[in-house]
């Protein structure tokens, strides 16, 4: 067996065996297979696809290319949630304490943001003192003690994915469902969870632009979980508009806190409660998703979820006293209101472009080396379906650096007005 033979086989649209895929990923991991050879195979996969079996074999080989977290010493079923990324997505911060307060074990590893999408770790690190680096023993003890911990991924988790992702980014091979699915699922499975809820975003602000593409990706990841012995459900959710009203790290933590105190945007709350219901059913704490929904809502309404949030943040070194004055927590040196010189009804909010504006204000990274301004971001004052009068404020921009007219103009262009009466679209399109 040689890598050239494997490349030729996939070039000719033939199905690779588990042994062939394992040989390739082991070569990627130890460096014995050259990057140009892997790039050729990646392109062959993009052009000719992979079967469900091939994709499962690839996921399995990748997850064993680095550390695999053993969470067997955590009592009970471990549940995890993964979002494919979006603008204003702070669901982990809301969802985790709801699920944990209801009795499930949430042992979660999260990532950082890049480009127009925000990262959960960056949001949590806007809280002074929050520590994303627990040892495995500390991580397990915290989940056993208070049911929840959210940390950064270990450096050696799914090593092969780091190599493949770097190559895909520069060889035009990012957009292939088998490669996307195996990348996501290998990291989730290596993280040790028993059950996974996937939030697969679609729309202008997401990687998958249509609901049909999102459905294919979701079903592929469910099939991988089935092949590899893990329970996986997937929500398809709309990212044609930002999630909630806030974009940016401290601003999104504030909105998460408001939601946990029953004062957040109702569509964001509903998304989190529905997702929590599925996770509680996966964990075996309720008979089905409907009973899970009821338990999640009760946990939220009673204040138990917010109390669990405070315990979680404090357990990881975060200074929870900053939540006593949320205005001070989110205070930025520079603030500018954005208004429109026209009137009409908001037909669309360009989620990706709003994410990019937030990034340029300092809330995100253009490269992995960029630093984050935790105070920077956008709060939307008008939503899809809202009527706008001339000079109405539609958004507020925040930054630790001067906010330019270019920032304001770019934000204005994200609001698409028209005469048509329009309802705000539902966030959740389907659950698989």
C-alpha cells in the first residue's frame, strides 16, 4: 500500500478501505506522507466525495491521531453541544448551566473565534480571572462536583485535523461535507462525551448557506455517531440574522446573563430551551424531548440555571462580582450610535457583514495571532420585521479604540429596508 495508490483510487471514484484511510492519517500524523500528497487526496475527496463508511473511518482515524479524553470517572452520561458557528452565538453560555442545573453532566471543550464568527472561549475570557486551562483531573472533579466545566481543547487533541485544516484552508478544499463532518466529529468524540447535540447553522451568516446543505452535513454527522457508537442529534438553525441582539465578547456574556435571568431575547431563549430539552433526553433524565423542554424551562424560570452559572464561573476562577454591575462590565471607551436616513421595514440583517464589522471594531480576529478587545462589539436596536423611521437608532457600536465613520457606514449597510410587512423567521427549522 502506498499513498500514491490511495490517491489514484480516490481519483477514480473508488471507495477507500478502513486500512487505507488509517494508513493515510497515520502518515499525516508522523509526517511520512508529504503535504502535497495529502493535498492531492483532499482534492480528490472534494471532487468525488466519500461514503458514510469512509467518512466514519476518517473520523475514527483522526480522533486517534492525538489525545483521547477519558471521562469514564465522571458519574452519569456526559452530554456535549457543538455549533457549526455563527454571529452572536452565545448558546453554550446559556445552555450549559440550564442542562447542568437540571442534573446532566456537561463536560465541554470549546474553541476560539476567527473571522466573522465568535468563539466561546473568548467570550468566557472577557470575565476577569476565568481559567480555560484545567488539568484533566481538575476538569473531571469540577464536572462531578457541579455538573459543568468548559475549557479549551488540549494541544494534542486530534493532531491530524490541525494538519488537514491548515492544508484545506490554502488548497481550496474546505467546502466538502465529509471533511467538515470528520473534522467536527473527531474533535467531539475525542473530547469524551457520550451524547452530542449538534447545532448546524445555515444562512448568510453561516458556513452552510442553505438548509439543504445544512441537512446533509447534519445527517452525515449523525451517521458518523451511529457508526462509532455515540448518540447524536442535530438542530438546523437559521443564521440569516445574528443570534440575539449582541455581537462581541462581554456584550454576549451580558446577554447570556440576562437570558439566564429570564430577561433575554425570546427567540434566543427558545433556542436554548429546545436544545436543553434534547440534551436532557439524551442524558436519560427525562422520557423524551418534550419532558426535557419542560424541565429545562422550569430550571430557567426558577433561577437554578443562573445559580449554576455563577458556581461554574467561580469554580474556574472567574470574578462573578462583575455581574453585579453589567453596565460597568460592558463599559467601552468609545460608543457610537448608528441611525439610518431612510425609513421602512427591516427585511434582512446581513449577519456575516455585521460579524465582520464587529471584528474590525476589535471583537474578533483576522488571524489567529490577533488580540481581542473584549469590550468591542455591536448591540442591535432593530430586528427583522421592525419598522424604522428616519434617524431611528438601529445599532450601537462599542470599542476600546476610536470608532470611525467607515465602521458606522458598514453597519448601516447591513440593514436592508423595504415596504413589505415581514415576520421574524423562526430560529429552529428542524431537529434530526
